């Protein structure tokens, strides 16, 4: 089992290509009130990205930027350019049609690909929320494949064919994985103590993979340590240091995430869901679920099916 793939699948992280931005001369636009994650890839020309409380910085051809939590930001032709509020209606239409959002006048100098990522709010273990406010990767990521994927995106947009929309959205998903790979290589120490930091630790990543592979098993720290041929003390100390929580605490959280998704998306009886996540009685499961979600399983099943609770909206501008 691939641990990152499993979490991305369960948490429902999904990318969608948005509008292409074409900009000329002096231009500047501000986006705020964003929910979700926004992504930009600079395919030609340059742009400046600004965030509140930070000096703006320049984006060069081949650069990619991820705003995991949809931070308010500006894009412009220069650090001192006049900034205007985004025309949200035009942006929404361009995104819906995978069209072009044009800024400035004259010959186009800058081309930017925009994308957005959404995720399932029913799951507490998330990848995007663990990342810094802004992730900026320069176009020097040799071996990561990012440059190749951005070029494929640009080529597919210019030469549309059958099922282009499917290809584009899959490439956006690939971009996120490639970006995470670069972060895991370059910022391993900064990620320590988070879920992503686990992927860089051989012992804890194997331990967590076992928990994911068989969440219904009656795991104890002793049995998990025996599977890994290490002492209970070593496993507990290492897991807490790397993951930021105990093996038992993580297993319970993962079980409740799995149960929450099944409660919302299926009509399975509580007995079946309880067994699938390692509880022999509905009573024990209900107590654990209420502690984790502040709702009884039956109540959660009803409230989670409301249309506005299904999925976190994607970022607005792209």
C-alpha cells in the first residue's frame, strides 16, 4: 500500500483546471474570500505574487505556486502596479468554460495556468492544510517532472482533442503529487511532526501503513511493535516525535475518518460500519465517534448529507 496515495484517495483531494490568464502591459488583480486551494503555473512571461504582511515576489517562467488554504493574494505585472479587485463574474465564467481571463491591454506577455484543489471536509487527516501558507517552487526542479507536466498542460490547452478536459484534470492531480515530492525532499525537517513528515521516516511510515492496511484489526502498541520487530518504547517515542501523536491516537482518528465517510456515503447499518473500523459493538463505536465528532453516528449521517457539507469549495479565481 502507498500511504500518500491512500490518504489522498480517502480525503478526496481533487484538482480541476481553471482559467488561463493572459496578461499584457501593466495589470494587477486581487483575490480574497477564497475557500479551498489555488494553484498557478507560469508558462510564459513573469508575474508578481503578493500576500498580506509579506513583500511581493516575482514568478518566472516554469515557476509553480500553491496557496493551500486559499490565502488572499494579488497577481500583478510589477510590485508597485495598481491593484484592482477581481471581476468575480468574469473569473467564474472563465473557470466554468476553461477559458481565458484577460488582464491589461496590448500584446500578451504573460501566460499563467490556474487550477484549484478541493477536498472532503469529513476527513480530519488532510494534506493541504499541513502545508505553509504559500508554496513556491522555482523552475529548477530537475528530476521532479514538474516542468514536463506544466508543458503537457500548456500543449493540451493549445491543441484540444477528444477528452481534453479529462486529461487536463488528471495532469492537475499529477502536479500536486510532484509538488509534494519536491517538498518532502527539500523541507523534510520543517515537515517533521506533521503527517507529511511520516513519509520520510522508514519506521513510522511502515507502522502507519500497517494501520491503514487493516484498520479493523485489534491493534495495540505491543502488537504493532512486534510486527516491526522493535520495542514498544522505541515505537511509541518515534511515532510521537515524527507524527505528533501516539499510534493509538492516530489509529482512532483514522478509523473515525473512514467511518465518517461511510456514514455519509452509504446506507450500511451501524453494526457493519463499526466492525469495519475495529469495534465489536455499536455502543463502543458510538462513544468513540461522539468523542471525535461531537455527534452520534446517526445524527452525523443526517447532517453530513446536507448539500453544503459535502465538499470544501475550490478556490474562487482559477
